[in-house]
C-alpha cells in the first residue's frame, strides 16, 4: 500500500492568538422580571412571518 502524501508534508506552525478582551456586562436596571418584560416591545408574530415570506 502506498504511503500517503500528507505524512511527508511539513507541519504548519502558527503563533498562538492573543485572547480577546471581554466587554463588561451591562448592569440591569430592572428589579423584577415583570419590570424587565414590560419595557420590551412585544413580538408580533404575524409581522415576523410576513417579513419572512417577502
């Protein structure tokens, strides 16, 4: 059986990438789940589906 060509290929060396800086998470301004959900715009599924069909 012939020897595969990738066995004789030189190995690629790469430098280790610098770690990414993680931004600080924004602090929550709401005190409860009801307060947090009340400020968000309700999701209109009919509108979403009509945009998907377009």
